[in-house]
């Protein structure tokens, strides 16, 4: 009888862990982020559950008179295979085109990987500052790539059944501060 009870407990535990993994609490990953003074948390920050092989977009309105800091985070399940592109909707210009993982270290840093900052002598997560000259809207395009090891060798299509896709959280953490008056 004890063996049946133990088996039932193990099955229920595995089932509850798999349910929890499917229903990630991405908003709590956002609430764990803390603003870096003099910047403050901006309510435009978002964290959402995403899957491999999909592209996501959202608009971020920016106001004149504020400086903004953007930081990007992704669940380890994506193995940094996430690309971020930011387009200024007023000018239709590409502001940033950032790989989650840089294939060429000399080409630039990874948007998702911390690096050692020589000035502060500590590990720093990459961030990107914007100081708009006027009110504008940025479109953030997030492309979650399919991992190469997930694709069968015989399948050359980019289609993946939903069951085969990996799920995780992607966070766009936005901070802001009032711009400092500089110049004459």
C-alpha cells in the first residue's frame, strides 16, 4: 500500500510541476526588477510568456523631457536566441537591432548577457538609454528564434507544432527620469 501512495505522490508532484511550468508567472519576473537611481520604474515595462518561433511587437510612447533606459531579459530556456529591434514610429528609422546572443564578440555585446564593467568593477546587465527630442513612439519587435537542436534533421520547414515550442518569459524593463537641463 505504501508503494501505491508513494507512486501517487510522485505522479501528482510531476503533474503539478509541469502545470506550473506551463503557466509561468511572467508579471512576477517584472516585479522583481528594481530601478537604478536616479531612474524610476516606468509602468510601460512588460513581461509576457512567449514561445519559440514567434515574433511579438508592442508600442512604447515616449515623452519629451524624460530620459529612458531599456533593459531586456529572457528566460534561460531560450538560450539567448532572441532578437530585439526598435523602430522609431515617427521617422520609421531603426533605432536598435540587437541580437540576444552575438556570434561575433568583436561585433558587439549581447543584449541579454551580463558583462564585466571596468569602470565600476562589477557585472552589469546591458541597457540602452534614449533621450527623445520630442514625443515619439517606439515599436519594439521581439523575435524568439527556434533553437537549432529542436529541429529534426529531415525537417527543413520553419513550422513547429505548438507542443514542440519552448515557453518562457521575456521582459522589457523600462526606467525613466526627468531630463537634466544641459547647455546654455
